[in-house]
């Protein structure tokens, strides 16, 4: 009994140390990112991240060079602490295993026996089998459960399976990465989610991505952050499209930090999509103004490139009709968001104007003019979808 108690104490210590170390690894990635932005970013970005690292209240009386130097020193110190912590964690784990050198514990279907100086012994636990009991796995062989990797690699095949099964009134539940297709005959008349609705409704889904967010503010002017302008216009665009019976998904609906995967994962859930990433531009002089539209032209299937190019040119021409922000360019680019989105769906990144230009800035930060921008974008999307549905 005493030995078992000691074993559990050591297991708790081991798990606690590993959780702490995983948290430190997470912090290390943030420090590395901040350090890269401070060292290699634009002057504006350097200042933003330096304020973030030091705290704005601590940078009021500092000159810009001192602020950046102090921020770099602090990040380097944090990284050094992480390296020392890594060594300490390793030593703790060695001590834990040494002190608990003769122990064992069960994990899943295996039993592990530890004995210092000898090999770790792994034995398969015996299973108790009751006689005269039906094998439920055979009885329920229609159950279909897939993990993330199978879903992503076999999207088309899974769609066909689900479509065929749906003819027998079997419902499916698609969750984000977990049990992506699962037999739910008991609840067939109760549960409907995005995947079910998609099987029954083959309409296009418009995915709107408000650029930046959370700890990534984007560009800024005065007290206006790009991330907030992007979100305001995206929410207005969503409202306008939904009022016109267009299905819309926003990658974020509040001020939150998103990784690249979080911005494009929705493309995996729907078969017919267009993807619009909303951004605001900036420049070192105030004269430059106008909207830019970017699509990806790298190593992707030719028809996907042509779809995005067609979508970009369509947007460029139709947005000219709004009398707010002047047209500037439509061209290919290597932005990651359009690169990875375009591998699945027609995708654009739209820079709605320059926050550094007085005229664009006034339009982009005016509530009523934001409504007009959203309406212009929405009408363009509606017209594009009507041409696609007609096969033009």
C-alpha cells in the first residue's frame, strides 16, 4: 500500500513537471515571435511589440532605441531562463525515475515495469472475456468514425459515403476535428450541424476572415487598430450577406488571436466555398491610397489559380462602382493566407485602403462609410455567385 502511494506521488510530480514544461515551451514560442518582430519588423511593428514586452506604462519615458534594446534584453533573458528550466526539468525527471527505480503502472492496455539498471518491461494486460456475449463491434459495423487525418486526406470520399448514407435517413455529426462522421441513427431527427446541412444544401459558403486580431494588431493610426477595422467591416459584410440569404462563416467574431490553421480550417468543412480575407494597408508616405486585391499564383492546380484570378478581377472591376475608395491593383501574391486557402478554394486577400492616407483613413473609420464598403463587397459577392451558379 505504501509503495503504491509513493508510485502515485511520483506520477503526479512527473505529470505536473511535464505540464509546466509544456507551458514554458508555449511561452518560448511567443518570446521567439516577439524577438523576431522587434529585430526584423518595421519601425511601427518594433514599437508595438516592444510596448507589449515591457508594458506601455514602463516605456513612457524611454527613447525608441532604449525601448527596443530593453525589450530585446528582456526577451533574451526569458529565453535563457527557459534553457535553464529545461535542464532543471531533465534533472527532476532523472531524480524521479531514480528514486522510484522499481515501480510499475498501467497505461491503456499495457503494464510498464521500471527497474533501474535493467530494461523497461512492457507486458500486455490480459483481457477478461465473458462467454455468450455478443460482439457489439460486429453488430454495429455501420458505425463510421474518422479522425482528423483521415478526414483531411479523404474529404471527397467521405463526402460520397455520407451522401449515400444520407439517402437512408441516417444523420451524421461533424465536429471540429473529433468524430468527423459518426453514425447517429438514434438521434436522426434531432441533430443537424454544418455538415448535415451541407449534404442537403449545396449552396456556396462565403468564408470571411477579418485579418489580425488579439495580440496581433496589424497596422494602426492614432487609436485605430487595423484588427478592429477589419472586424467591424467583416461583421457588417456578414450581416448584409445573411440578409440576402447567403451562407457566411467568420473566422473570428471578436478580438482574438488566430493561428493560420484557425483561419483556413473552415474550408475543410464545406465543399463549395469562396474565401475573402479583409485587411487594411499602410505605407511610409501619405500619398498612396486605394484598394488592392491579391490572389495566389504559386504551385497549385491550374483551375484553382484561374478561379482565384477570375474572382480577383471580378472584385476589382465591380468595386470600382463604389465611389469611396479608389482602385489600385489586382495581382498575384505569396501571402500565406491566400496560398493555403487557394489550395482548397478560390481565395482573395483584399487591402481595403491605406490607413496612412487621410482620405482612406476617414472612410475606413467612419461607421456609415463602413456600411457602404460592406454593401459594395456584399453586392460583388452576390453577383459573382450568381455568375458561377449560371456557369458563366
